[in-house]
C-alpha cells in the first residue's frame, strides 16, 4: 500500500483539521520518519481540493483523504 500526499498543499487553519496542522510537504517528511505505518508515504503533485488540505490518496484502494494530520494517518493505519 502507498499513501500519496500532495506536496503543494499549504498549511491549513488549525480549526480546519484535528491535530497539528502542517503543509503537505512537512507532513510527508514527518510521516516518512515513522516506521510503524503499514504503507509507504510519498509526495506527489496536486490532487485538487487544496482548501481541504493536506490532501492524500491511498493506493491501491484509490481512497481520497482530506485534512490529513499525523494523528489522522495513525488512525488510518490501524484500519489497514
């Protein structure tokens, strides 16, 4: 499995996401340092819907994710 995160998403407002808001590029860097995730994390180009960012795409499930934070990705990892 692979999680693609838009590296172009700007840091969202803190009220827009649950957890510490980060830009897509910083979130990707932070998640790459973790070894407890059951999928690889990679940066990608714009996935659209940047106002709900950071935005990600979980493959091969082809599931689009919005408002990503480290906390939200950890919850997602428990499901897979």
